[in-house]
C-alpha cells in the first residue's frame, strides 16, 4: 500500500472538512476545493491556512491545509487522490466533472451516502473513457459533524459500522481508506455500501409519519424520541426489512439490521427487545430537527427520498424484491412536497444498469465497468 502524498478534498461541508482534517493529520498535503458559489467557506480556510475542529478525540484543535481552490476540476487534475464529500444530489455534478479530467493512476474516494462510485463509473462510460482508476465509497460519513462557522467544525467519530467498498471490488484504495480511518471496515462491494443506507432507513419514515408535527410546529422536534413511537418504529423496521431482503437477493453476507448498526456505530449501548426500545435508549432520542412550514425542504426529504429510497426501490424491482413500504414513503413524500420523486430520483436506468439482472449487477461491482 502506498499512502498518497497529496489529495484534493472536493466539497466544503462538515463531512468534507472533517475528512480533510483527518487526512492532514495522516500526513497528506490536502487542498480543499469547491465551486465558486460556496467560496465563503473556502475563503475562510485560505485566510487561516488551517481547519479548526472542536472535538474530544485527539487533543488538537486545528490541522494545516496545503491550499484551497474554487476550481474542483483543477484541484482534481493536480492531485493523485481525490476525496468527494457532498450531498448525494451533488454526486452527478462531481461525477461528470471528474469524468472529464481524471487520468490513469488516480484514485477517487466518495465519502458519505453510497452511490457516488457507480455515478462516476456511469459518467466515465457515457464519456467513453475507460481509465485505470481506483474508486471507493463509504456507506456513511465516519463522523457526526456540523459546520459551526466558516472553517470551524465540530465532529465526533462513529465507533464503527461504517463500511468502504472498492470499485472494482477489493481494490487497493480500500486499504488506504481503512488506514487513514481505521474504524472503517471493508464491504463486499458497492451494492453493500448502497444498501447499508441508514438515512434511507431512519430519516424519511419518522418524518412522513409525523408530518403534522414537523410542518405545524415552530420549536425543534425530537424526531427519534417523541416522533418514533412503537408504531413509527415498526415502519422503520419494515424499511430495514426490505433492504435486508435486497441484500439477501444479491447474496451479500452481512445481514445485520439497523438496530445492530445503532450499537456498532456507538449510538446505542445495546439492542433492546424492540427497535423502539433501542431507539429510545440511543443518542438519537435526544436529537432534534427543525420544524415549520419549510421543514420539508430538509435534506432528510430532498436528498434521502430521490437519492436513497428511489434507487433502492429500483434495485428491488431489478431483483424481483417487493418494496411496498419504501414505495409508499416515496409516494407520500411526493404528495406532501408536490414533487415527482420517481421522476427526479436516481434509478438503475440512470446508471446504465437497468435490465442487468443479479449477475450483471454483481459483475459491474466486481469489475468496475459494464
């Protein structure tokens, strides 16, 4: 394994800055880049030359960065390793950009919600550019993180439960990632990182089941405390069960459920008798979301319905796995927000994989090309 000397981090949100700080602490010269419309965060980093972090785990409060840029394309050209950490609705934009500028020998990590690796491979296919790349993605951010001010973040590491998969499966970039972030562990392939989507499981269902409270109140709402009653928790369990059925249809070995991951990530001390018990004993029970007339503009809906639930429904269709709970949530979210999420969401057809069948999907993940 050769640890890269330089890297570009594309994105300037809390996840991107947390990852940039971790890579800097690992001895990598990091350039942080984002588009000009997000220049305020980039300018703060350029002025200070450091990322400032408030967290309890390693006793330092800042890490140096090698540079900043408002040209993600140029930053990608200039570095051997590129890490992309942006909301899933930004995957396509960055995939198209990278498909134009990448060259043989570079590596790309997508850190955050799964799907970025396949989006990049699909963009490369559309551009007819089959390159010698190493691509990897995680199923979730390794942190709970927030931007508190330009260039200043708070973050806490998850205890575990974050997986990383290579595309092609098992490539050497996975070892680089698990060296920099040793609490991450390898996944079988990118279908596993797509299907271990905790946002798909626990974001949409409690909001849709509590629309009146979420839209009608003005004070922060305890979504997984007050909002996740035994009945709502059963809806969350049904979403999880449908994703487990898709994982089984693909032959993935890891069949741990959502409650197991709450424990593995350190959010709950142990599993309760029911998911409701586990949620109420977890750190989530005291987490709040914003409410009010614009609350449904939350990424819990605008990101997680079209870029988590819709692709997973599409995957279920391809494999003959019924997903009535997921489909119902997509439908209800669409009615509530007057948005056709079936139309705007990512599907296997968008990736060029519609009709591939189980063997075709597994071959695409294994080979990194189709």
